[in-house]
C-alpha cells in the first residue's frame, strides 16, 4: 500500500509540474509582450493554456501560488550558479571572477520576465514578498561569508564592513539584473557582465592586490 501511495503522490506532482509549466509558458509570452502580471487573469491564463479553471485550482490557490511554485526551483538554479563565485580563493583572477558572474547572469537571464512578475506580486502578496526577501537574505549571507573568509585569508579588502558591503552588492546586482539585463541584447549583456565584474573586482579584491 505505501508504494501505491508514493506512486499516486508522484503522479500528482508530475501533473502539477506539467500544469505549472503550461501556465507559466503563457505568462512568459504575455509578459514578453509587455503585459503586467497583475493584470493577467486566471481565466486568461487557463484559456490560453487550454486548461480548465477547475484544473488551475486543483493545484494552485491563486496566481501568486503559481509563481511561488516556480520560484523555488529557479532560486535553486541561481544559487547553484553563484557557488563558483563563493568558491573563489586567493589565487582567483579577474577572469575567474568574470566567468563566475557570467554564469549567474546567464542563469538568471531566461527568467527575467517571471522574476519581474515576482516583484510585482510581492507588492500585494505577503507570501511572495517573503520568498523574495528570503532569497535576498540568503544571497547576502552567502556573500558576507565569502567576504569574511576572503578577509581572513588576505584576498578581500580588510577595511570593508562585510555585512553592509554584501547587502549593497547584492541589491545592486538584483536591480541590475531586473532593470538592465532584462531588456539588453546579447552584445549589451557582455558589456554589462564586464561592468559588473569591474565593480565587484574593484570593491572586493583589487585593494588587497596593490
């Protein structure tokens, strides 16, 4: 009996994921066309995804719940991409930093429209707001740990206040990804990565190499 229950739960989770992906594909297309997530109704989502309204509510409480179901997976992808940055050590070069930051940007870039929807939803949905804030808190904590480790090992500027520097750099990066990368073409993305690398390199690592 337990194996039957597990198969049933697995099947339901698979159906939920398939439904989520169909709905999000519609949302992504509408957002790319310039529409606001707050103005896209459940009725329109299910209609264009060729699903019934009842199917939507089997798996999701509302539009915010749909975004939350997507966000956890994407946050994990972005956190994984950032690990190469946190792993940089005393021998890391500016090229190593650029490669690490490029991985973060390129992981984030396909999701910019739905991330923008998350920020829109966070204005009125406390659960979405908590997810976004939690993501930023974790990112700041990870960078703070990297800064402090680098200061202890001598490859990050020892004069920097780790907490405030991590907060500034992470919020700056989040706004840059949201406002700049979202609308940039391929060539401009390369320039944005160069600029991002220069900012982080000069803020954290360059002083210790003088």
